[in-house]
C-alpha cells in the first residue's frame, strides 16, 4: 500500500511540476505544431484502389483426354493422357506480381491523372508526376554524386534483360512496394491493392493488374493445349496436301486406263484407291484431333469472377495531416517534459 501511495504521490508531483512549467511546454508544443504542419504539407497523400476477384479452381491437368491420346497414337505420336496439378496456384499470385519481368511489363501501361486527362506511360508517371518529400532530396543528391552515371544498358538504347540500371532497379522497387496482393488461403479470393499519389492512376493500375493476372494465368494453363492445336493444324494441312496429291494420282491413272480390262491395271487402280482412302482417313482424323485440341483450349481457359471492381478512391489512405501535426506536437511536448523533469531532478540533487 505504501509503494502504491508513493507512486501516486510521484505522479501527482510530476504533474504539478509540469503544470507549473506550462508556458515552457507550450513553446515546445508550438514548435512541434510548426514542424508538424511543415511535415504534413510536404508529405504527399497516397490513395489505395482495390479489386477483388475469385479464380475458378481446377485441379485437372492440361493434357489432352484419353480418347484424344488414343487417336494421336494412330500417327505414332505419344502425347500422354495423364492429368497433373497446376504448378501456379493462387497462393503464388503475389509472387508473380513481385517478379521483375512482370513489373517491367507495366512500364508501357497508359495512365492519366485525376486532374490531367493527358495519357502517359506508367513509367513516365513514376518518374515525373510523383512528389518526393524535401527531406529525401539530400539522400538522392548524395546517391547521384556517389553513383557513376550509366547510359542505356544495351546497344542502340535497348534495355539489357540481364542487367538493370540503378534507376530501373529503384523504379522496380518502388512499383513492388506500391502493389499489394493477398490471397485468402481458405477461399482463394484474391485482393489486389495499388497505392499511388493519384487516385485515378491507382484505379487504372488495379484494373490493369487484374487483367494482366488473368492473361498470365490463362496463357500458362492453355499453353500445352494451344501448342497441341497448332501442331495438329499444321499436321492436318500437310495430310490434306498428301490426300489431294494421292487423289490426283488416282483420278489421273483411272481416267487414263478407263475401259482397259487388264487385271494388273485393275489391281493398280485399287491400290491407288486404297492409298487415297488411307490418306483421307488420316486427314479426317487430324481434323478431329485439331477440333478436340481447340475444345481443350476453351476447357482450360480459367474463369475469374470480379467480386469488387476497382474504383477511384476519394479518400486518402495515408495518415491524415491533422494526425501528423498532433503526433509532432506530442513528440515535442514529451521532449520538453523530459527536459523539465531533468532540470527539476538536477536542481534537487
């Protein structure tokens, strides 16, 4: 009980000491308010646009069906009919957004500002439109002075895919920090957030990202089926030419020997006719294979349900300026209070 009372008395004593020095603390608060206002005004606002979508779940593989594999075997082709689990599943989507290749593909995305309808590339917006707090300029200047100047990495102004410039590396890192993708492990619902200083750019990029993600996953899941379709399309074209040549040979030979009753000629005509029929059957089977491969592309194309489409946010997602000012006032008052108590304790000793 005595310790508790002593602590209460200490708290009251501290409060009385600070209360006596309220004018001194008020000066600290005023300085903190000035600093807070400067920091708040120089801190760019940021806006967050979101899009929520749910992917179609499919554990099947991208191989062709067993019947199609059997038909392909008639040409001596082993395409397999076993299913496999997708290598890219929803939990890996955030990693896709973080890859350098994916972020580099966003450079040329056309965007426009809320207050300016002029269309520009996203990379130009990142370089020219984004505001930088004044306290970051010394760090940038020092980095520019210490870092040797670099031109384009590749020849003729081309970007070397194996070596990024320091500027590109910083831009990529900035993009990576402005894109947040989360996946609910239970429902596989995907939420994509884009943070930007302009609300319209944030909404445009959120919409672009969800479209790019759908395209990326669609190309991945249909790649084998599209390759199969292209292969059977070329095969059917070749088999059609073989059939047409065989038909021309048969008709020419049959017309030239019409009315001839020699058994050897009849056997030759039947042989040519059988060969023509075989070529036609092969061509017909290749058309069926091509049709089923095309159907497989449609089957493997994933469907994404947009649960919430991206809209331009009107409220900033960054800390309110009033809160920034209050935090700086509180910080300076705490510093002033610590200084008062230090002087008070030093005076007692």
